[in-house]
C-alpha cells in the first residue's frame, strides 16, 4: 500500500509537469496526453484492486474476502460510470468497448487495430474465411482468425467487464465471428461475383429498354407524319395549320422520349449502384438529390396553403371589382350613364388610373403572403428591380403623368385637327404616353406627351365644335394707286367662290398694315373643314388669283413695281 501511495504521488507530479509543459502545445496533443494519463491512472487503480485480491488469496478470512470483493466491484462500477470506454465501431455498428491499455497500447490504439484487422479479414476476396479460435497464454487469451491475432484479452479487461478473462474472450470471439461473417457475405469474392452478374443483367435490361423506347418513339413519329390531322380552327379562325400541328406533335414526342429515358435512368442507376456495398451510399445520395427538392417543395406548398387560399380569394375579389369598374366605364363612355362635369372621354383613362391603384394595393396586400417574402434574397431582388425601374423609367413616368394631365385638360380629342409646335395634323391616337398625328401628306407623326405640355397647342377643330367654325386667312399687298374698294371687292369675290368656306358668317377683309409703298390686306373666312385646311387654303388662293386675272389686276408688291420702273 505504501508503494501504491508513491505511485499516486508520482502520477500527480507527472500530471502537473505535463500540463505545465503542454501549455504551448496544440489542443489535440494536450487532449491526447490527458487521455493517456487517465488510462494510466485507471491501470494503477486496477493494480491496487489486484493487490487487494492477492492479499485476499494469501490467507484472509472468508468474511474479509467477501467484503473486499464487494469493495472491488463497487470501485469498478464507480470507475465505469465516470470513465467511458472506447467503442469498436464498424460500419456504424458498435460491437464492444475496451477500457484498459495492454502492452503499451492505450484503448484507442487497441480499438483501431482490432477494427483494421476485422475489416481486412471480412472484406478479403476469398471464398471462405479462416476459422476463429482462442489461444490461451500465461497472461492473455488471444482471439485469433487463423494465424492473425485480432484482440488480446487480459485479466484487467475481464475485471472491467465484470467477468473472467476466459469468459470475456469467448464473448469477443462470438461477436467478432458474426461481424466477420457479415462483412464477408457483403464484400467477399462470392458477393462480388454475384453483384457483377446482377450488374450485367441490369445493363442488358436497360439497353433493351432504350431500344424499345426508341422504337416506340419512331412509331409515334410515323403516326404523326402519316396521320390525317386537321387544322385547329376556333370560330372560323385558324389558330394552327397542319404543318404547325405536326411540328408541335413531333416536338412532344421528342420530349416524351427524353422523359422516358430519364425515368429509366432514375430507376436503373440506383439499382445498379446499390448492388455493391461500396457504392450503396452513392445511391442514396443520388436519390436524395432528386427527392429532397421534391420533398421541400411539397412541404413548402403544405405550409403555405393558407396563404395560397388567401391570395386566391384576394385576386378573385379584385378581379370582379375591376370587371364592375370596367362596365361602369363603358356605360359612361357610350353615354348611357352621365355624370355632371364628367366628360365621356374621361371614362377610359380614369378606369385605367383606378385600375393601376387597385392592382398596386393588391400587390401590397399579397406581398407578405408570398413564399420567401421575408428572406434577404427576396428583399435584395426587390430593391434591385425597384432601382432599375426608377432609374430607367424617368422619361416614361414623365410621359405618363403628362398623358394624365392632357386627358383631363382636354386640349384636343381624337379626330381634331391641331398644331403642336411645328407639327400639324389630325389626331388619330391618344394614349397615356404618346399622341399620334396624321399630317397633310398622310405621314404619321408621334409626339411624346411630355413635349406637348411644353409647347403651344392650337386646336382648329375646337372652334368648329364650340362655335361658328375656324377662321382661315391669307395676306395680299397692293400699291396705293389701286383703290381700296376694288381690292376688297375682288378678295371677297374670290372667297365667295370657295365651296369649302361657310357662306354664313360671310368672309371679311382686314387692313393689317400701311407700309411705305403698299397696303396689306387680309382676307378671312369661316370653315368647318378643319381636317382639310390645306385644301381650303389652296382653293382660296386659286379663286382670288383667278379674280385678279379676270380684272387685269396684278397682285404684286410696290417693291417689285418700283424695280420694273427703274429698268
């Protein structure tokens, strides 16, 4: 017992010295040393127990011997609770635990050596394995397979497991024999030959399936090519002709072939890889690659089913609300429903504006119900799209706002003949972004709504719609020697001949300027043919020139006459 105390003291000193010396070492080395010290301490405790046992055998009384054995058992049970053994695990199956060191090897190294030998023997390419037996020596019982020692069992091992050395060796023999037989059944030469046969069989079957699939697809394509297919006609309109239908059907046969091939591979490849244990894990990984997304998709759909129902209800209600507003807009636009101070042409744009606001509000309500709406990726994409929209649609938004202002200002309507800046023509289209004119040459001119607000707009048709008509005019100059009454009479006579000018109110003449050498006259007339102003001006000028020529009056300015006199 005195020597035991010395060993205890020596162990404590070694532990302190090891901790001080390993302060600068990596954690893994420190942990390894601590494990070694723990196992050494366990061995010392076990030697103490064996010394006690030896004292019992030296002549102690039966009563003391019984008490001492109870104390030994109690101590071992206490150590077993606080000191876990090292498990022997082969292919995720725990076979046994080793608690003590033997021959300089700690429990971890002993377990590693046993696992390596069992795996090597079980996976050897032999038809049969060597017989398992126990070799009894002076200090250990060895569990062997042929000439290979798999594990040595000492008295200390038996004491830790609560049995004799022989009993523990026989239990190890039984456990390891079953594991080696199982490994050999899965990895042995016979298993490899059997698996190879099944693999060849599966490959042959898969090749035959490929050939049958190709033959089936060729049969379908021949049916499409030779079949009597009629064009797809809906209410007299031909949606697709025969050639288009055949191309679509041939494309569908190709898609069907790809689907069948992928389905066959999805079934045959896992079966092929599951034949051999070495590739069985790869089979399950490959199945998980396909099954995991499908499972996650189904789980997500089930989890978000209440939100889906909510979204459907909201969309359904908004859809019927928009239908009701559209019907109200149509009734106002055709004149069946009249509202004070609300023009008919305001109905459609007002409906579109309200529709935009309703859809925007619906999106705001639905947004939190969308899957992943609270994720960082979803928010990042939303911010990116909003930034692109705001940066790239400045001009578009300006035209949209201008179109709304023009709609409610009503400077012109579709069909009016207007002048916008330097452009003149009939309004043939007016939408939220642009206005299109057809000029006197028949060309279509597109004017952005944003530019209309910044330019002067003249509406010739508005004068016809709201009053007596639009006034057309033309300027002529005569020298002072021509009587004023004569010029005025000739201008009115020419205007009276114009069929495109109104007879009532009558045309009239204005004296717009008195220059140094001539008088400036302006003939004015009313017309309701605002869409043909170019024809009105042409007819007015032609008739006035004819009247002047009939009365031998030359409508030239005084400057030109003066030049003639100098010559």
